[in-house]
C-alpha cells in the first residue's frame, strides 16, 4: 500500500494506491490519471479565484457609488441666473 499526498494551497489531499495500481499493466494509466486530476483541480481553483475576485470588484464599485452619492454638497456654491450672470449665495 502506498500513500500519495497532493498539497495544494495549504490543503492536503490523500489518496491510497494499492498494488494493483502500481502493476506494470496499469502503472502508466495510474500516473496519467493522477496528473490529469491535478490539472483538473488547479483549473477549478483558478476559476473559483477569478469568480471571487470579479464579485469583489462588483461589490467594491457598488459601494463606491453609494459613498459618492452620500458626499455632501459644498456650502458656498456659485449659481447662474437665467441671463447667464453668476452670483455667489452667502448663507
């Protein structure tokens, strides 16, 4: 009996290889399956990270919109009349 440990991003995945997996007839297929599983796992981890980052960017942009709407107006504003003349309103 042989143990195979794959360590990915701090997590350990343990699989057990029995003598039938290491016989001459099935050894190449076993190695191929282990490599394909590793690639499959890495692909899905990258996709999950990309999805999480896109959601975080969307939430950040929504939060910035809320913050910009809550910004107070300046106290002294320069206004224009209908004729185009400007005046400063003092409060």
